[in-house]
């Protein structure tokens, strides 16, 4: 008879085809119990996998049956915890994890990737928000299909704008779409901190921050004053994009923010007329960068007209065509991002009370 410890080892060593990591690597918690003639196996993942849980349950049950564990019943759930951030940066109230999405270069589809990533995390069962940190060129209001003005209930904080199940905040909600932001660096960084800290986020598992291109004031503020759990780099296969993507990577390395991996956008062009697929920006660039810096290639996305049209129309592809191949690609990337983050250490800072010494 297979012991509970052996069953836990079988499950922990199983490589999840969706994340390409073993459940043990992602710190899944496995519990085994007996009920009559049946073996009950409970697996608690550190990342959301709502759309994949049933398939994973079947895969694990088959794996156990192959190992001689008959009548095994496997159940999957998730528990998302707070993960480590930069040393000395206090946690943000009601936000467990902040994921920064950067590119280093404009025009690679970072904002579209950010909003679809956030929506994919939400579709997998997480509570998700998105902060549009591009003060000069905010695009998330258009992509989320709303121009709603944020409200303030208490006169001190502002309520996030909700759309497609996401909580969101952007300077674009506070100004007209065609109004330029003629601000110097200090005003921009102050606006970012206010939008982040004064927004009444509601119990977020993940807050995705859509960074502007480059490695300037916004990025420096993010690294020094905002508790970031991990970063994602978006690039295209083109050498020009990869040069700037490497700069973004080096920036996060210097400020001790772990990079969770690389997303290669516009990997191939899919013709809307005939469906022909061609790597017009080259091929293999994202994988080469991931290999060079020992990172995960989180996934590749095509240059497809529907992604652009859906975002322009305020219904990003993950919500416009949730069962389509592109939406499923975003959801796989979302699981890999969250699973890689689950490998990071826990942030214990919130568990300790503030100690105040008073002189009587």
C-alpha cells in the first residue's frame, strides 16, 4: 500500500504541463487522507488556475493510478499569499502582490499585454487590479472601455474604476483623452504615488502595473517606494526591441526586483485574409533572451488584428473571445507568471505589528 508520504511525493514531483514547473517547485500544499476505500488528495496551489483545475485533477488522478494508487480523488484549490518585496519598502494596504509589466521600449504591445494579463489572472480566479503608470500616455481607460470618473466616498481616498471584473486606476480617468500632460518628473512621480496609495483597492491578490517605456523617473519611483513582488518583460523578437528589453531587465536586477520572465509579443503575423503565419519581426529573440539570463519564456503571442481591434473597442481579447486560442494563450501566460511568483518567499512584514515606544 502506498503511504501518504509517497503520495505527497508523487503529486509534488508532477510537472504541471501548463506552467512547466513541478507542483513542489511552486510550493503547492498536498494533503492526503483516507475515507473508506478512497484516497482523498487535496492540492492547494499558490497560484490561480480556475480554468485548468479540472484538467489538472484528472492528470494527477491518472498519475497516481499509474503509480498504483487506486480510487484516488484529487481536488484542486488555490491560496494566494503575499510574496517578498524590496527590503525596506512597506506593503500596500489591501494588495497582496504587485506585478510590474515593462518593456524598455515603446510600440511592443506592452499595454495591451498588461490588460490581457490582468484579465487572464482574473479569469483564473484571482482578485485583480491594474494601475496605468503611463502618466504621459494613458491607454488603459480606452482598452477597458470606460471613461468613468473615479468617486471619493470619504473625501480622502478614491474608489477604483471597475470594468470587466478588474479594479483600475489611471490618470486617463481624471483628464480628457486628448489633453496632454505637460508635467515635469517630480509631478509625474507624485501622481503615480497618489494614484497607487490613495486608491481604495479592495482585497487584491495581484495589482498589475502597466509601466511606461524606458527606465526613467516612474521606474525609479517604482523600485524605491512601491512594494513590487515581481516584474515581467515584454519584447518582440526584433533585435532593436531586445536591446531595450535587456535594459529593463538590468534595471530590475539592480533594484532587487525579481524578474518572473519574458513575454514575446508579435512573435508571428497571422494574415487576416488567408491565415498564413509568418515571423515578420524575426524569430527566437525572446527565447534567446530568456536563455541568456536564465529566465522563463512565459509565452509567445501573435501579431493578430483581433488583439488590436478588441483593445481599441474596449473589450480586450480575453473577455471578447474567452474561448479562443489567443485568450487561452494569455491565460497560460497568466498561470506561468503567477506560478513563478509562487516560488518566491513569503512576505512576513504584514504579520508583525508596528511597535511604538512612548515616553510617559
